[in-house]
């Protein structure tokens, strides 16, 4: 590597991380192109014929159309998921599950999609029908409630479908982490260990849920690979998110972006497809175009903004951890260790960072921590 890297980062791991990221990115790009082609094909050759042969009952027609639309993408989605999250993960020695278990997880994810997608789109189509002039406004408002509901049920209904979450019995871990939460008057529903090693060697830790479902989750991998001081800085980072109200800010910001997206879609569809909002059939036929516009505007124009905001929030959480954990060196070794073991590219090109990184690259986080140490040293009076 031609760039200077942090001394705690393994140079060979970083070279490997760049290759790993590149392979993932190429597969993702090709998948996007194929998905674009499939959406266009569906619109021109399948949308209208489907509405003509499906049941006349509006509810049955709607559900049937959505389910067929989702099934239509299975071959492409399964193929690219297999390449990205099975073959590449296997190639870089992350994968811990066989093909059967991997396919079972994929099936679980698809079944969740089959359940949630008709519900969410059903809400949108109800707004098309009952408030056609202002569906875009009420749709954005509805997303606030949807986000809160999903955020609340996520750790107790969705996550356990894929992994087991058992109470952490290590008293040293729970007592040390409890102090961080108690200092900020944050109450949780317990500390849980996720059997992430069932699928991968990668590591994770997070605060999940809202209200009474709020909990600290540590993967078994991270518990095994980090010492207690490093875990403390990781959880302090997550506490920083709650202290800065990032979850609620993200919901509000997301709703504003949804409002913008829906408004743009409303204008474009009304101008170029006058049949929009005239009937259920017309709206179903135009669903692929709706998704196409949504995806294009979101990925090209909004993702750099949302990623920038997310990186800013992550920096705030890092600074909170550095300030309140008082374990700067442990924060640095934790970040460097994660980069080395998870193959995180610590110094990605700026364009890749803008479009793909919701978190600051590890190199920036390490540099920020070093600056924190230097500033703290300068402010400390010397005898």
C-alpha cells in the first residue's frame, strides 16, 4: 500500500480488505444493473397482463401482484446473494455455515419480505386511493410510525428468527457495561449474547429496540476477541447514539427524505403517466416505475447526504465514547482489531466513501482518537 497506515493496522489485512471490498462492490454494481433491466422488462411485458388475469377482488389482486413481483426477482436476488454473501464470504474465510443453513436463512429473509412488503405497500396504496392529491405527504408521516413500530419489534420478533439471543451471564461484563448506562440514566431490558458465530467470524455489538424492548446485544465473536475495556468503549459508542437521540433524529430525517422522494415521484408519474392514481390496476402497472424512480433518486442523489449525516452521527458517538469511557487506548485497539479481523478498508477512495460508507472509515476513526489524545495532553497542566 502506498498510503501510510496506522501502526495497529495489519498491512496484509488491509491489502486483503481492499480486494474484499472491491469484489463485493463489483457484484453489487452488476446486481443493480440486472435489477434495473428486470424491472423494465416487468413493466413492459408483465405488469399489465398480470392485472388482467388476477382476481377481480381488489385485495386479492393487490396481494397476488405484489407476491408475484417479489417472486419474479428471486432467481437474480438468490444468485447475487449467493456470490456476495456465500462464495465471497467463504473465499475470505468468514463463513461458518454450510449451504443448506445459508439457504435456510435466505428463505427466512424472503418470507419476512413476503409478509412486510404487502403491508407497507398496502398502506401506500390506501393513500393512493383515499388521498390521491396528498398521498406523498401522508405517506411520509406514516413512515414515522412505521419506523417506530419496526424499531420496537425488531429485537424481539425479527432478530430471533435468524439467531439465538441469550442473557449474558458474565457478571464482570454486565456490571461494567451497566455503569455506562446508569451514568446516563438509560434503562434497558438486559444484556444479550448473539450466536453470530453460527453464520460468520465477523463481530458486532449494538443497542437495539425502543422503550421496553431496548437491549444491549454483543455477538459471541466480539466477546471472544475483545477484552472488557474494549467492549466498554464499543458500548459507550452505542450509548452516545442514544444520548444524542440519533435514533429519533434518523427517523425524522428519513421522513423528510421520504417526503422529498414521494413528492418527486408524484410529480414525475403525474406528468409522464397520466393514468397514475386513476385506479388500482393503473397503480399496480406503474409499481415498477415507482420503484425505479425511488431507487434511482435515493441511491444517486440522497445516499451521499444520508451517508454524510450518518458519518457525522457516528463521529459524535465516537467522541462520546472517547470522552466518557476514559479508555482512549482501548478504543483505538478495539477499532484496529475490528478492521483487521472484519477486513474493513480503513482508507477507501473518497468517492467510494461518499456513496457507500455510513460509518467513517476506520482510518479516520483512529486518527480522530489520536487527535483526542493529543488535545487531552495539551489541556492537561504540567508541573
